């Protein structure tokens, strides 16, 4: 049985921590609103009662923290990934554009960035005559799609596990878990930021407003760090999968069918 744990998919950092973080922020916002909005006074009383019961706090954090984390996980990683790409196309044009004015593939391509993986191979590993690039052409390049190809990515991971590559799959799962955690924290920070922003107009104490503004600034910095780095973290995950596939190149060359040129053109 796949038990949720640190470093695994469906684990503590990936689901539980973002869920608890958002739960704490939602609770704090509701408590602040209950102090100024009469219709929410009952919620404030409930929160004060729960705070006085450590055992009840633990139960709520475990149950609802994990539930909220699972909901955040359903939001997927596409939004922070696309925002990261847009961020670099707008703020990092010097690196995201080629000399001819077109964008580099890493700043526009969808996960798992198959075209960019090929460019990295030629840039960092070998030339077009190498067995590595030949493997890429036969197995990976034909799987390129405009909308990305998550199905191919997941297929490769599944096949690697069936071929007895437990350590490799563990490394891939760890990379995925990190990306899921960062994605979950992105959504948690974003929702918390918006909730606190809505709360500020209801506050009258200047000291409290300053604290809330400081929290907003902290969350904004966190969001900026995620958006500015997320695409490169996901590219690393795709690179790791390609390396794992090449280690088992005989199986993939024997079992993964290569499409005809007509099929490849039709899919592009």
C-alpha cells in the first residue's frame, strides 16, 4: 500500500502542508471578520473555543488540512507553469528570445518540453550523430504535441517501474512531489493573499492593518519566487525522466512505436 509520506507523491509536503497553511489563513481571516461583522460573531466564538482544545485542533488540522490539500492538488500544476513562462517572456526577454526575435522553446512549450529536451541534449551532451540524440529522435521527438504530452510522460514512468527501476522511479516521484508541493503552495498563497486583501477594509486598528500588509508583502514575495522559478524546476523533472528512459533505452526502442512522418506532421 502506498502510504503518504515525506518525499513520496500524495505525501506530507505535497498535500498536507499547503492544506494546513491555507486552513490557518482561512481561520485567521474568519476570526478577524467576526470581530467587525456581527453576523459572523458565532464563528469567532467557535474559533476561540477550538483554540482552547489542543486535541480538537490536532484533529481539525489532520482531517481538514489534508482535505484542503487534496483539493489544491486537483488544481494541477498548469497555471503556475504557464504563469512562469509568461513571466519570463515579459520580464526576461533577453533569455527567452532568440536572435531572430522568436521565443526559445522553453518559454512557450508545454510540459514535458520535448522540443527543449532535444535542444538541451545538443547543447550539453552530444551532437546529432550520438546514440543519445538518436534515441531522442526515435522515442521522444515523435511524441511532441502542441498541447504537450503528459500521457507520454506518465507512460514512461509507469514502464520504468514495471522494468524494476524502483530507485529511478523514486527519484522521479520525489521530483514530482516537490513540484506538486510548490504548486500547492502557489495556490495556497494566492488564495490566502486574496482573502487577507478582502479583510483589510473591515479593519480599523492601524497596528493590525500594518501587520496584515506585512503578511501580504510576504505572500507576494513567495508568489513571485514560485512564478519566477517554477518552469525551470519542471524542466529538471522532464530532464530526469529522459535520462531514466535512456538508461533503459533497449526496452523503449523495442516497445515504443515510432510514428510515420505523416502522423507526426498531422499532430504538429
